[in-house]
């Protein structure tokens, strides 16, 4: 799968650790920045990654900031993005199965790196269940398309 990843300075360390981890899972990972721990503004990275996932250039996106909150708030402003902020694996699985989340946000200062790896792993490998969940996601998409 083509996966984009981006962070601000607060998520840079985890981004660097997650990139080889995701590659080892068998995915093509594209690093959209940031390039070091110099202070940057998370919305710039969330909007850029979100636009590129929404356009279909990437199938999924992963965003990391200090808490994951700023990235998730920003990414969810992009039309077509359903970004889930996850701190544990159950939510990561549900965000795919029930919500068809196409972007995952995690915090680089709120969870351990091993937990972050587990979240990323299950999030990338879980499919959307469709069925009764489809009409709910359809409602989100309809709202998105009519604003
Ligand atoms: C940066 O200091 C911090 O505000 C950012 O990484 C993130 O946690 C915002 O939600």
C-alpha cells in the first residue's frame, strides 16, 4: 500500500522510527516531512498530507505531532479525510472497521513507541467492514461534499 507519513517537530522522532517499521510491514512509505526537529506548524503538514490522500495519490496517511490532536483537527478539515487519533489498538482497529479512517494521527509525546508501532500495524492491516457502517460513512461524505 502507498502510505504517506508526516510530522511536526513534536512527532519527528517517532516518524523516523515508524518509517522503517512500516517499510518492514511491506508498504511503500513516502516521507512528507518535517525534516528535523526545528519548530514548524503542524497544520501545514496535516493539510498537505490530507490533500494528497484525498486526491488518491496515497491510500493512507499517518500524522504525528506531540499529542496527535493538532494533526487530527487539521487533517479532518480536508474534504474527504477521516482522520482518527488513536492512543490504543482497539480504537485503531475500530477506526478502520467502522469509520474507514484514511488518516491515522498519533502522539509522539503521549504514547510509547512500541504502542505506536502496534497501533500503526493494526491500523494498516484492518479493512473497512462496510455493511451497516457504510451508510454512516456515506453520511459523513455527503456532508463533506455539500459544504
Ligand atoms: C508542538 O509544540 C505541539 O503543540 C504539537 O506537536 C501538537 O502536540 C499539537 O497538537
